[in-house]
């Protein structure tokens, strides 16, 4: 997989946190739905500049954990610390405003809108002018839209989707829809990018393309990434560190090599009875 030989499109936000320092910390988080425990006493961190993988068999609690970070779920116990700020309850729009962007396991795009307009929707939080200014499309509002469109066009070039910029996303093949969704998340210029199974449903060529773009987002845009992925080859190739969940509990945490040789992880993926 070759990297794009171009400078970064978007500079990393200056949040005062240096590469390698903890950007996000999950502290003793437990989440249950009625009598069903989704995650139990989970703790791990994500360091600025890394690709952090969250893996585990089906039903391990991975997406529930991502939903807690993103504010979709509120844990009964524990807390999330993001950029040094503790929080127990936060709505998704507040998480987005604080610098957390998200893609979903099932593509969540506006199918009747073009690629350009879908990615442009990711700039909503960057638009400061009020509705009246936007309606008049005059002066500062026009200048703001021009600047936001310029950012979007840079992302379109970065993801190599110029040829589909005006195509309704509902007409695109699945792999390209996933790339458009990535573009919409990048349009938010996040400090932390959450990817929920970015390779799901893709063929080998599409996986190779998506892997390349994830690496480029991390290395060129210097964006910190936390991802859920079932393809273990992808996880081992892309990630700096891996946390493993099984039945809602953490069973391993470390480098890809350490994790893949962990007997608890091997047993979990082989379906050995607990």
C-alpha cells in the first residue's frame, strides 16, 4: 500500500497535547441494558497520534464502548476523560463539538445528496454565521461558505473521489460510500476519529484502498484514530496498540504482536468456553 505523496490537507488542531500523551482515557466504565451487561469495568486510553484498535468477537461490547465515547450511551459507572476534561454524560452533538468524529458500521449518509453535499454537511459545526446570513448568502456568510467548500474540495482530492463529487451517494458502490462517510467525518477536523468497522462488507481491493487512506489520515493529517475492525490482518497492519474485549470485559491490551500471542485472546476467537 503506497502513501499519497502530497502534503497534509488539514493541519492537526493545536490542543496543547503532544504526540504520545493521553488524548482520551476510559476509566472503569460499565454499561448495562436492563439485566444485560454490555461492558463491565473497562479501562484503557488512546494516545495522541496513534491508531488504537478495539477488537473482540461478536457481542464483545465494542460498538457499545464506542457509543459511550461518542455520547450515544451514558454509562452507569465510570467516566470518560477527553483532552483532560472529565465527563460522565454527554450528548453526541457535544462530543462532536469537542472534537470527536464518528463513522458507523452501517453507512449513514444522505443517499439523495451528492458526495460534495454529504461531505459539506460535516462542516456544519464550523459555520459560525446565523441562518439569516446564510439565507442572504452575502458578505461574511458567502466568504465563510467559500472557505468551507475549499476545505471540502481538499478532502475530496485527498480521498481521490473527484469523479463522483456530484453523484448522489445512493448510486455509489458500497466501498465508495464508506469513503464518502470517512470524508464527512474528516470535514469536522476532529482531534479523535472513531471508525466503526471501516472495512465491513468490502472486497480485498476496497480494503486495501481504505487501509491506505486510514494510514494517510493518521500520518499526513496527524489525526488520532480509534477503530473497531474484525479483519485481524488489517488490525495487525494498521494499529499501534490493541485492546481486546470479550463478553463486555477487557481481556488484553498491548501491541499487536503481544495481543495476537495472548492465550486469552486466542481462546476468545476460537470460541473456547468461559
